[in-house]
């Protein structure tokens, strides 16, 4: 039986990467949960919303009940603070399942940059820190960030002492770190350590373009490879993480790399290595269930570029799909792979497929040449100017055609939803 994994919160960039990493594995079933409805609701087939925030008084009781009711074998936390809370509950015996990832000590240290620097200073070069604005002397600009935080949230590059003091006054209730400004290139070094404490993988990738603290363009990098290897082994020895984890480094004004932070979780853009064969989420899950793992990385060049993607929930009920061929299923002599993807998904969902076309020759010949001859339950070939609407005999149907006139006629006469090819993404 596959293990049931609760991903929480599932709509974060980490939660979405876990879904991409694990949804094709026969060994695991994913259940998504979040405190606030977000994109995870559209991605996870099994989804639980309105879970209390991890720091709410009712969280422990709610999450334990959720685990029991959904027969969860392990929770995969996707945020540092959440991991810290869950590991604490596990240590107290209040959580009836495993927690995938590092233990409470490691997650607690990684949740605080001050604790991280305190553990690693002397072993790894860290940014110069200042006790107060008055301590900075002529060091401006300086970078100010919260001790606990992620994704460049609530950070500022202060150009003057006045700007620094104003920002600190606005955030008087938050512990802030004042650091030297690091103007150079930035890297993430993705790592995996097994339950025996052995560092099994580490590799750097450049944070080539960053948006809202997320690396939206990244590719493997050999820069400072020897130095980053020493850092990875030092962090592994001192921190003792388990499963996927990463650290970030950035060049100072002299071009030397310095440690920014360490996180006891997988990186949101670590999918660039997943697509080389290093699946951090799966490795972490197998390791959490005491299984030995192997890593085989492909060596081809790869680059990841990320942008906003759309998912839809559309409220229509249908069991029959009528589809056009020319300029719809076939575009410029090539298969419309998005439409074919939807049609095969519909077969999985038990829908019936009918090809309804005015193709210039027997459409079965064309379907055979395109290697999709078995796709449709029925093929209707119109050759005498008939209306397509005359052949739609079921109300629980949808119609897909590139022709506006055909869609308008079908929608009016058959009274069913009509879709053009670019609308199909809403059906996937």
C-alpha cells in the first residue's frame, strides 16, 4: 500500500514542488492541507482547508485529528517555522505520524539566522554584522533583514543611517539583523543527507534572476565548487540535517562568497536538479521511512525559468466530448498536444469522445498517420455542408472547435458549453 503523505502548507512554492516531485510515484499518495486557501487547492486532488495556523492554540489538536481521519503516515512540512512546530509536537508524542525532514534541533537553528550564524561562525565565512546603526561607521549601504523570515520579505537595503533607523523604528517589534551589503552573484547549494548523517549530494545553482525572493531563473553552476563542497560538509557535520536541505551564498564586495542562510527543507527551485534525476522530495520521503536510497544524476546542461501558471476549477458536468479536427486537434500540420492531453485525461475520467469534422478526406486515415487512430469512440465525417449541431444528441456534452460560427451554432441549438482550442486549459 502506498504511504499517505500530508503536505502542509501545500500551496507554498515548496508544497507545489513536492507535488511535482511525488505525484507520479506509486509509493506515495499526497494529501494537501493549508491554513489559507491558495494555489494548493487547485493542484492537490485531496485537499483540506482551514487548518489553524501552526502557532495557534488549536493547531496540535486539529492536525492530530486530521492525521488520524485521513490515515496519514507522515507529514511533509514546507516552511521552516512549521517544521519546527511539527517536530516539537512529535517529540512530545502529540503527533501520531512521522515528520519528514530534519529533527527539532536542526529546524530550530535554521529558523533563526542568528542561531545559524552562531553555529557556523568560525567554520564558514558569514556576512559582517553590526550591533546597531551607530556601530556601522562608514559601512553604508547595509542590508537589514528579520532574524526569522524567508523570501526577502520585510528586508531593506538601507543607503543611509537615517533610512536604517526609520526602517528599524517601523519594525520595532521584530528582531532584525544588520549586515554588510553583499553586491555580488548569488547561489543556492541544494543538499541531501541521509538518516545515517551522511551527506549524499550537494550541488550549486546560480540564482540568475530573482522575483519576490524566489529564484525564477536558475541553472547548475561550478562556481566555487571546492569551497561550497567544504561548506556543505561542515554544515552537515555541525547541523546534522536529514533529508533535503540547502544553503545560500552571495559574493561580497571583494568577490568572496559568504553564507546567507541555511534551510532544513528542499528549495523551491531545486526542480532543476529533479529534472537531472535528483528528486529531493522522494529521497527525503524514502529516507524518512528508513529505506536506503541511491542517487544517479544526469550530466546534461539544464536551465529552469519560472513564471506564473494558471489552474482552473470549472463547474460543468459532462460525459460526452465533441471535437473538431482541422485547426483544432491538428494545428499547422502538427498535433495539438494540450488538447490531446485533455482528451486522454477525459478517457481516464470515463468520458466518451466523438470526432466531428469536415476534413478533406477520410479522417481515419489522418488519425492513423498521426498515431491517434484509437483515440475516439466515434468518428463523424461531414461532407455535405451539414450543421454540426444536428449531430449532438446529448445534453451532457461539451463542444470543442476553432470556428466561432460553429461554436455559436452549437451553443445556441444544442445548448451546451462550447470551447475554442485556447480555452481547453480551463478543462485540464
